[in-house]
C-alpha cells in the first residue's frame, strides 16, 4: 500500500484521539452518556489506526503478535460503545434497536475471538470469520449514516422555522457523511483482504479508496466537532428561515 493511505489513517487516528479527549472531558462536565460512548469509540479507534499503520509508515517492521492482537481487539471493543451511542441517541425506546446492538456485538466478539484464537490475525475472504467480523463493524456505519440522514430531515424542518440553529441540522448531515465515508473505508478493507489473500499487491484503486475515505472522514468530523467561525457563519447565512404563524 502506498504511503498516502497510511498517512491518511494516521491522521484519522490522531484526530480520533483529539476528539475522544474533548468528548470525555465534556462527559465529565455534563455526565451525559452519549459523549462518553462516542469518546470511548474514538479513543479505541485511535489505538487501532495508529497501531495498525505505524509499522508500515515508519518502516520498523511488524509489531510482536501480542501487540497486534491488542490493536485488533481495541477496534472491535470500540465498536460496542459506538453501537450503544447510535441506539441511545436515535432509537432509545426501540426494542429492535436493542436486539440489533446485541446481535451485532455478539457477532463481532465471536468472530474476533475465532480470528485471534491462533495468536495471530489473518485477513482473508476465504475465512468466514473475517467476513462475519467485517459485517459486524460495517453494519454500525450504515446504521449511523441512515439514522443521521433521517434525523437531519426532521431537524432541518425545525431549523427552517427558527426552532433549531442551522448549524445543528448541518451537524447531523456531517455525522451522516462520516458514516458513509466509513462504509467506503470498510469496503476498502474488504478489497485489501481479497488482494492480500490472493498474494497480490494492494491496488492503486483500493489505496485511493481507503486514503480518500479516511481523509473525508476526518474533514467532516472536524467540521462537526470543531467548526471554524467562518463555516458556522456560512451555514447560518445560507439557511432559509421561514416565518412562523406567531410571526404574523
């Protein structure tokens, strides 16, 4: 894989670490669970992105098998609070959402346990446990994208009559885009597993897909969590605020 994809993943890991610190500090002030759950997801994802890509980027050889296992499990365990965050924020009272979280979590844990049972991690489409694991961490990304885009429609309607700041409606759009870009990154993982399993060099297309998805993920999250003043003003200026009946 070319270095640009590794650099993009390292940048994503660094941003996830920054975001996790900010969210966990916010949780300490508010005691709200969504901030804690999302902060834990970003923290464990940062361990995975930085740990997985550092050897190839800095060319110091492979990690010992024990560290590789820690890195692998960090990401998998990070998906669990990610699932809980989606359910808590978007579907807190839906029974099917709780069942979805439980099913996806069990699938992830079991498949990862089987993948790491031999003391190493092998990525291959020929291994059904890898496919189950891939489905387990891709499904939450799809779920987040769908829920955020659906919720954005309702919030946008409220923003148009002045009941919600336009930047809040825009944040749901950005979070939905994050989910979409992460799905693309997961598809790149699938392509990498196929190429590595067939003893092939990772293709330029796969490399570009992974690097582009990670860069785009960082960009939209940066705007969602750390929006610069010019961006906030731009979103506010272009918002269409309709008069409400109380306005006469």
